[in-house]
């Protein structure tokens, strides 16, 4: 049986009080240390369960194991990006190639903000809002992510994500989702988003003529 490579909870790149007052130390510590850690644990368990299933050729519960892996791994990926999308020095407007791509996809930066905010606040139940690169059309789009992995266009790559599960904001913002979303812009690290865009731009899913 091959060794299972585990996922690990990433360290934060800033102090847990560094995003205040937009994001409180209490919420950040709970969100990172308990919720994100739980998804890492769940993803590792799913990997272990799948490895055992392969070893024993026992796939009676494969459907549930695949769902568990998708849910927990997606939670780990999105949270890992979420921490890096934010910075104590964040805010302002995107610049350079990212700003040009936003204007090409949405017309104006304000139009992106409005659509992103609407996507975030209109999610039914738990989920995320995401600014993604769509490699078929080579453009930016806004998507809603239900739970952690549903309602996404296949192949789209998230660049900027906002957690709209209640554990992400409720202790601080209560039921004022709109205030959480609008405050988020003050800590967005646009340089991180821009670097992600440049990294994925070479991907092209358009069919050859």
C-alpha cells in the first residue's frame, strides 16, 4: 500500500490581530484554527479511507468517500486561498494587468464589486463568492460556490474568494452580511489576486480549429 500524502494546515502570513478592525482576532483564530483545521482533518481521513478501499478492493461506500474528499479538500483549498487574498496592507483598487482584465470582463471595477457583492449576499445557504479565470473564453467571471464545491463552471480557476459561511463572519457582523462583504474590500490583497491571474493565464481550454 503506497503512503498517503497528508494535507497540512498552512500558517497565516500575518498576526491574528493584523486584519482588525475588519476581521477580528477572535473570529480569525476560530476560523483558521478550528474550521479550516477541520477540513484538513476531513480531507486526510477521506484519503486514508480511499487508500484502504483500494487495498481491500472494497468500494461499497465509494460514493460517500468521494463526496467527503470533494467537500473537505475544496474547503481546504478555498480557505488556504482566502487567507492569502487578505492582507493588513490590502484595500484600494486593482492595478496593471488585473485591472485591465476586470475592465474587459465587467466594464468597470465598480461593476465587478457590485456583481461580486450581489453574488456573496444572495447565496442560498452556505457558500462562497469567487472571482475566477475562465480558460475557455480567457476571461474573468464571478461565480457562487455552494457549500465548497458546487455550481462552478468546469475548468474555472478561483483567484479571489470570500467565505460566506456563517462561521466566517457571524460572531463579528451578526446577520449583516452586506456589511461583511463591503468591509472585505478594505483588506483584499489585489497584488495576490494579480499574481494568481498571471500564473493561470497560460491555461487555454479552447478547442483547436
